[in-house]
């Protein structure tokens, strides 16, 4: 079906395209166009199901009214919740969000960055693979607003909103100690990300403060996270005799809990667990799962505040465009 154009409506009402455009843009009265003529134009436009070209209209005003959101994977509940929260916030501001997923592939991330730049989005929100610094800097320095969230480049002066990952892991270890756990293990990922490194550093430094404890840190391949996590849990429990396990992400915790149940290990009796990142099912499980809560709404709001501050050339509410948010604990019976 052919797209309805201004020319088609103009031909139907036997008027100029300019007159039709002025009316459909709400400027009929301003240009003293006869009310009956305006009524006729609106009637024909509705009958033909005319929809204005919003991209062209917005670009003529200097904006596309679109924002790009780039995340590693949308099936991760953390990122899907952030995407939903960001979409809800930006829709109230009149913006549409274009979503891209990298699957932790730097080449795919670069392609998305260049594509969204070419599409003339008004700004980019990105949880980066942390392997495209030069491209991101070039785009940002070229005038396209960018905010990094969840992951950032510590060596670069780029706007970001992140969680204090180091503190978060220390909170989880401290919690397990306070419940009487002496030999605490850790299951993490082999991702070259600042957030992941900070979480693992938080675990190591927490363990170093207790001479009676040794490292029981197991790193699994993110490409085979499910099977590797299951094996890591087996080794920690059967060979290292841990009585507590910190899982680096909520999905690692889900994989680990499944294996613990299959092994018929008593938890939280024999082994207590804690997750960096909460999940809806953690409050449903029996026993429930203690988790570090990542403040999705706060991350989304502050990221968008920073981005809109750049777009509108206004301060974001804070003089610094760098924010580190302290996570909170949801203590449950684990």
C-alpha cells in the first residue's frame, strides 16, 4: 500500500501542498485559512489515514526525538528492567528509544554506535563492552551526547552512572560472615570489565582481612556460564568445603542454586549463598535468597538526567557527570 503524502491530500482537496501542510501542522488559523477549508483538509487526511513523517518534522526542528540504548543482552533481567525503566522515563519527555544488543561483542557494539550516529539520534545510553573507547570518545567529542551506565572507562572523562561494585561484594562477604560462615567461596565470570574486576577485588580484599580464610574463587567462562557454574559449585562444596558462596551475578546464582539442590546439599544449613543482583524468584524460593539490590530506577533516572542535560545544554542537577551509587542489601533466609 502506497504511503499517503501531502501531495495526495492536496490533489484530493484541490489546494496547494503548502496550504495542506500549514493546516496539518496546526497553523491554519495563524495563516487565516478558512475554517471550512481546514475542516475539509482534516477530513480527507483522516479518511486517507495520513500519518506525518515525524522524523522529517523533528529533524527540521534540530532533533530526531529518538535516543539509542545499547545493552549487552536484553534477556538479562537486570538490563531488561533498566530498558523498561528508561523507556518509561523518556516517553514522558516525548522521546522514543531505539534498542541495540551487543552480546558482549565489541565489533557489534561499534556497528551499533556508528548506525545510531548515522540515524541522527539525539543521544546514546550505553552499557559498553569496554573495548570501544576511541569510537565512543570520537562520537562524544563530535557533539553527540553519551552517557555510560553500569560499565564505564575509568581512564576517560566521559559521563557515567555506575554501582559501587567493590563495596557491594564486601557487603555480601560481611553478611555471610555475620551469619557464622568461615570458609566463603566465590563464583565469577571471565569478562574483562571494570565492574567484574571490582567485584572480584572486593571479594579478595575481604578474604585477606581474615587470616584463617583462603581464596576459593572460581572463574567461569561467560560463554558456557551454566555448565561451568555447576562444576564450580561442585568443586567449592565437595573439594573446598565452603560453607558460604557469593555469586557474581543473579543468573550465576540461579545456575548455582539449581546444582546445589540437585546435590541435595542443605542450604542455608550446610551452605549459605548470596547474590550480587536480585531476581524476582529469589523472594519466592524456599529458602529465600539474600541479594544485593541494584537500584535500576535510580540508575535509569540519573543516566537520563545526565543525557538530557547534554541535549538541552543544561546542568544535569550535579556539577559532576560521574556518579557512583551505593547498592543496598535485601537480607533473606539464606
